[in-house]
C-alpha cells in the first residue's frame, strides 16, 4: 500500500521548483520580446538585403522601416486593411507595435553611426536578431572585449559613459546593487564581490597598486592576535587559495624560520624529547616536514642491541617487560622497529 502524501504543498513546491529550474536552464537570457511584429531577418539577408537597406543607421537610434518603405517590396493596401495580409507581419489584433526595449541607458552612451564609420558590422553585436535583438550576458565585458582588440584608447570610461569614471564609485553591476555606497558593509564583503566578478573590479582597481597596497597596511579583521598565534595555520590548510591572494609561500617560510611554533616549548627537546613522538607517531608527511625538509638524528642514541648488549631483565628497559615496546617516557605504544 502506497502512503498518501500528508502535506500536498510539499509536492507542489517541489514541482514548481523543478519547473522553474528547467525554464532557467533552457530559456535564453534575453529572449526576443513579442512587440506585436514578426520579421524574418534571415530570409531577407539570404535574399541579399543588407541591414542598412531597411534601417537608417545615420541617426540614433536607427529608424525602423515604415509601411511606405515595406510597400516597395510587399503588396498591401493601407486604405483597406486585409487581416490576412496584415497578419503576415503583425501578431496583435489591433496591429499595434510596441517600441523596442533598450538594454543601455542612464549614464551609458551608445551611438550607431560611430560604429558604422568604424566599419563595425551589425552581426558583431546582433548575431541572430530573429532570436534576440541584443548580445547575451553582461554588456560591459562584451563591449570592453571588442574595444580592447581595436585600440586601448577605446577602453577609457569616457568613451561609453557620460559621467562615470574611475573617481565615481558605481552602485550597480549587471543591474544588481553593490554596496559601494555603504563603506562599512563594503569593507566586509568586497572580497566576496571580487570573487564573483573580478573583471568588473579590475576595470578601475589595479591589483598591485590598489588591492595589495591596501591589504599590506590593513589586514583583514580575522587577523587577530589569536589568529597569529594559533589558528592561521589551520585556516591555511582549509583554504590555502584565500591566503595566497596576499601571502606568497616565501612569506610563510621567512616568518617560521625566525618564529618557532608555540608547541616548541617545555619538554620539546632534551631530556624528554617529546618532539620525537610528535613527528613519528603517527608517521605523517605534514607537520614537521613543512619546515624540516631533512632531519639529522645524530644525537639520537643507538639501540643497545646493535652492540650486542642484552640486560638480563627486559623490564629494565621495556615497559611491562614486553620485547619491542619502546622504552620512552612518552608514547610507549610505539615499537622499536618504527625508528631503529
């Protein structure tokens, strides 16, 4: 017998989430809007009609063709509208056509005539106007990539922005708000924002002159005294990539050569030699070997059995008289064969 679902809203929520995920993955990011007009660009291009034949590129924005222009090729009577003939281009009953939406606005300036003068082909920006009138993704990286290939002067802020430059902090990125206008919050989260889209930050901020210079003078809030003495080593093991943003390997080596770890105290050396047990039990490649690439054991006593000495009573050296058990003050579970 199959149990019935006691909470139907759980199933409904799961179905809606699954449907939303499918639409997100399959749907285009900037699909062509239904403006009430259908126009097959590919068909006209295949017939040898160029973009400039229909669009007046000398003005901004480029003028869209009217009925008078289309009537030079297509036969229809505006005085006596025929639903069948009008339906060839129009999709709405009232034949109204909505204006083409804009992706650029505000401070951004874009002039088609300048691109035409520079011999930029329409297809470089409008690859498939039958599917989407605009380039997909964020516009700024798209434009900057093209400008950088042509001339470094075209990457200056003033080329595309009327007011924004490196002295003005942007408050949006890709249509989303960023906390540039909240310094205290930005101080805590700017690292996370940089990892999301470092190309956007690099437009204004030079890594060496801005990021590294600031972090040398202002360490993160996590770098407390406790961090320096105790936890920074563990953190470096968990997320070493985060540390290397500021610290190179040479930095760690120089510091540890002059500053011994906090464990190197008390019975670390002679006479108990607690450090031996730390390295050898359990045997590990990390830990001691981070600083000590090769260790000489010249001061370690040799096994008395190497010289043929065997005391009458094993208990004199081995704990509980068990042969092979190490006669050390600490770590007596280690066998002699582990070292000798």
